[in-house]
C-alpha cells in the first residue's frame, strides 16, 4: 500500500520533468506551437490511463481485503462461541462434581447413623431376649405352682388369682413377642437401607471424569503391592478364597487380578470381574487379536497370555474351580458393529482323564445357541485331537483348541479375523458364533466366565 502511494506521488513529477525536457528541446529547435500542445495532451492521456488502471487495481485489492476481513471475523465469532460453550460445559461439570461430593458426604453420614442405630437395636434385642428368658422362668415356676394348686383343689379366690396371674403372664408374653417382631422388622429394614447405601457408594466410587484424580494413587500401586482393597474393608487372606465370588462376598468390589486357592488345589492368579452384584472368574478374554490362540495341548491345559489383556486361564485351573460345586458358564460376545450379546449355560467339566469333557444346558441368553446341549464335548488341539472326524483334524484346520463337535464353525479360540476377510476359508477359521439355524456372527471380542449357582 505504501509503495502505491509513493508511486502516485512520483509519477506526476516524473511526467512533468519529462514534459519540460521535451518542451525545452522542442523550443530550441523552434517547433510549431500546435505540436507542443498535442504532445502534452498525449502525456496527460497516458497518465490518466495509468491512474485508471491503478484505481481498478486498488478497487480489487479493497474487495479482497474486505473478504479476508469477513473470514477473519467469522472465525473469531466461531471461536468465541466455542469458548463460551466450553465455559458453560465446564461450569456444569463443576456443579455436578460438587453435587456428587455432597451426595457422598450425606451417604457417609447416613451410613454412620445406620451403624449406630443397628448397634442400639442389637442391644435392645439382647435386653428383650434376657427379659423373655426371665419371664419364661417365672412362667415355668407359676405352672409348677398351678399344678400343685390343682392337686390340692384351691379355693375359688385362689383360682381367680391364679387365672388373673396367668392372663397377665400371657399378656406380657404376647407383648414381648410383638416387640420382638417390631425389632426384627426394623432390623431387616435397616439392613436393606444399608445394602442400598453400599450399592450407591459403589456407583459413586466408579471411575469417572470427576473422580479420576481420586483413583490415580490406587491405580498406580496396583500391580506393585497387589490389587487394591476398597476403603472400609477388612484385610483378607486372598490365598484362602476359593473363587472370585468368595472375594466379592468378603468385601472386594474392584475388578482385577487376584489370587485364589480352590479346594484341593494350589493357589494361582485369576482375573475377577465384579458385576451383576457379584463377581465372575474369567477363563477366556479376547479383545484385539494381539495373542495367538493357535497353541499346543500343554499351553491350553496350563494357560497362556496376560490376565490384564488377552488370555486363556487354563483347563486345569478351570477344572479346579468348577469341581468345587455347581457353576454357571457365561459367554459374552461383541460383533464388529459393537452389538453385545450373551448366553448362559449350566455345565459340568471333566478332568484330564476325560480330555476335560464339557456338557452344557442352556439357561438364558440374547443370542441363539450354537453349542450342542447334553452332549459330551472333548477338548482337542492340533497336536492332540482324539476325535478325528472323517480324517479331518478340527483344531489343525480351524486354528485353535476348542470343544469341537463335528467340526462346527463355532470356535471362540480360532484365528482373529477382521471384517475385511471375506473368503470362505478365512471365515471358517475366524472368531464366529454360528447357530444351527441362523447367520454367522463375526466377532470382535469374546469373554468366557464362570460363577457358582449358589
């Protein structure tokens, strides 16, 4: 812009100097007066034309500058609006965080009050029980006296006194029974409220945007000193717990790796998933295909993988857990559209002598069954396949150990295949859930868990 202004100032001076020079040269040659006037007119036209072009250029420059300024103002408006919305969201988050903290404080106070009331009720119950015992002893003494009086035929006055005393005793006994019933009802109500408060505290303590900083310390220490124990819970001998459900009943509420010791077995680590108001022992987990499940028989017996990522717990460990009683087998499936489904079975699992034979009976679920029921399914791998059907080795061709039955395409330990693989051969080697009548379910993740029926 400055260059253009300088040009506008210098151009007339240069043209006038040139005109004077030409005029002086023409004057020395004694040109005619008309020729000099026409030369000056041409210079003026040239200057006017240049100024006109310069004006058009300045006009275009002004238009472009206005457009750029409008774009800048538009972006500034969008930025201001986004910053305002972000400020509003931040304020809402702070308000919700404050409300959550206040709720937590109220719950803690309420829980303390319930504990005190429970102690008072227990004390009153003990006093009532003692009074009842004393009254029963008195009643027994009175019954003895009544029996003796009946033998010696008491007088009418004595009979009335005895009847009155007996009625009074019965009235007192009924009154005590009513009090005990009221106390028991109040005790049950207090227990129910206490359980509700515990559930609310569990929800409040779940990881979230607002309480993330409160969990940093516990998350950082996990894996160094073992799984963290929730606040307010007593220390527990983890090696004595037979499964994850026992840990949950002892006060554990956080999912993670724990040590258990089933009856008649050595202690070992498992992953416990705390949900559905209980805890499940996870025996298989697949999420991203980072672990190769095409393993040997010994690997499937002893287990492989990382309990915090993808893993197979091991047939021997699973058998040690499930032989303690009746268990439920739960299979959770997720497809590549993030649809989640599940199915639950009552089941029994044999030991090494039966090749860990599995028998299933469907209980419930949100997906059709794809595994044979009431049929003994023996586990097999590529290096140990006891049921070769028509010279076809199922684990070798389907890449992964499983409870095969006539080489069905359902194999949750097969090759991890993404939706890009469309070939029929690849599909049969992938993670699929294939009911007898129904479509293939190409799976993104799978999880197999067990839980005692009681």
